[in-house]
């Protein structure tokens, strides 16, 4: 019997450099690029690759500042990927528990995997100089002279928007974006209450850190692979942030309701609604990207749920609407994603200031279109994972001012008073949840 061929050694740092290069230089999503690179490594190395990629993107301006001070001129053209290899090396030295000598040697070795061994001496020299500089106790970092973009590791345009919207706590918001996100679970109420599922977690030696009181969402002390969660493949539990789990509670569907989940992919909220109210009359889930609806179908199948899943443009109901108005509509609107940066640090670099105005116009168009599909007396829940007022409270204020049949409801389902806040803005890190916005609108019967 022929022995299996030895597995080719893969350099994790080279893959990380390629991944970060693809995101920053080519504008590709980390969520798409990282799995491509992870497919090339052993299971035990997937976490290390993810840690390095996420870390470089979290601290990009700071790392680039560190490297810039050690280079005579920047790397460009075909050598540009080696700029990201240097960032990978500095991140390991600065933020990981990998010994400095190992971080340097493994990063230098990546030059071979990136097919340019001529860069070996440059990478080696820069990283060793950085190690020496970081060990020099007398080095004055002159942090007070650094720009806010470097100090806070966010693009300048975004920092200015956050400062304007949240003058008293903008630093805390930026700091929360830099933290590693927790893992939240949603117990499927068709199988287990949150309390009984916590008992299963305890038996599996998985520690619960906290339970969100409004939804009973479960926060784990540390993330784990879903395969270790009791009954995951049987649909007993799902992974969903505590802020996102508020949607089904706030929509408050009732038996017999006809429900629309608009912009539904990947389907977490669709499934949560069905778990809480299995006796609704019908659930329709639409999303403009057919490829993303595959995730919705997978989640429904795993949980043993059913919905009418349609690839459709929410801004153009004529192409898909069948004529039956809805009692409840969840509009999880396309947005900047600025509330979930801690989960997706590439958002900071892929999103541009000019994107916001275009998103606001798209949100207005979708909100207007979906409102026309709501029954008089029905409820629409507007949601985003943004923290920018122009996408949230200002958007809803504009809508109410231009629609006399729209009334804002407070979170306890009663008509909002004039002095109530416009919707509910959750900020990143508060109760260790993501940044989210909700506004609940009642369509007045005329």
C-alpha cells in the first residue's frame, strides 16, 4: 500500500498578507477572502490565520505608522503585498503572544511562499529594527502628536461623524469597535427555553458569561466551534448577536399574521420570528442577492422551519409582490454596517464617506416601497446595524414628516410621546452587544 504524500507546508503569514492585500488594495470583503485562504490550511491553523488578518485590519493605521518609520520609501507595485507582510509581522510582535524571534523568522520565511526571496533581507531588517525599537524603554512614541486616525485606528471621516453624533462618548464607541466580539446564542424555543439550554451548556462544560434580560440571549464566556454546541445540527440553537435578537421581540408577531422579512439574508431574524411565533399565517423572506438566500434556506432547513424565500428587489415591489398586504414587516435595511465593525473590521476600510448619502437614499426608497405593502393597522420595524443618525433617527424623522399615516411607537408598543427618542439606538459594546438601531412604526387606519 502506497503511503500518502506528505502535506505541503503552508506559510500562514503569507496567506494573511495576501488576504489583507486583497481587502485593502482590491476592495474585497474579508468575509469572502479569509475562507479562501483558510481552505488552504489545517484546521488547527485556521484560528491563527483569522487572528492575524482581523488584527491587521483592526490596527491598520497604527501598524502602517510603525512600518513607515522604519522604511526609506514605501513598497509599491508588485512589491505591495510585502507591505502587508510587514504589517503581519509587526502585529504579531506588538499584540500576540508569539515570541519575537518566532514572529520574525516565520514572517521572513513567507517571502519564499510569496515567490520573492529577494525581499527576505528587507523584511528581516525592518522587523528586527522594530523589535529593538519596541524594547527601547527610552523611546518616545510622541502619541500626542499622532493623528486621530492613527490613535484610534479608524478612518478620519468616520471619526468626525462619530464625534459629531456622540460628542460625550465617541472615544468609547471607537474603543468598543476595537474589541474582539463575544459569541451570543439564541436557544430555539421550539426545543428548549434559554434556561434549559444553559443547563445543557453547563453539562458540555461551556461557560455562560451573561444572559440578556429582554430576549434571554446567551453570551458565552469565550467563543467555541458550533460543533461543540449541544444540539446545533438538530436545530436547538443558533449563533446570533444579542442586539440582533431584539428584532423578533420588537416585531411582536401574533397568531395568523402575514409577515415579511425584507433584506432577510442570512436569515437569522427570519428564523427567530418563526421560532417565537410558529402559528403565524405566512412568512415571506426576500433579499436582492440570490446567492445570499442559500444561507437563509440552510438555516431554515437546519431549524426545521419553512418560509417563502424570494430573490427580489425590496425597492421595486412590482417585480415580486403578489397582492396580499402584510400585518408585520421587518425591514433590516441595507446600511453602512458601522455598528458591527468589531465583527467586520474591514468595514472601516471598505466603506467610504461618499457611500453614506447613497445608502440614505436607498433606505428611503425601500422604506417607502415596503410601507405600501403594509396593512392599515399593521406594524413595520425598521432596523439597521449602523450608528449613524442619518441612517437611523434622521431617516425615521424624515419618513414620519412625509407620511401622515405613520406613527412612531415606543419600544413598549405604545404610541411614542413627543419627547421620546426617535427609535432605539444601541451602541457597540453596551451590554457587550453590537451597535444596532430599531424604530417601530404603526400604519394608522384612515
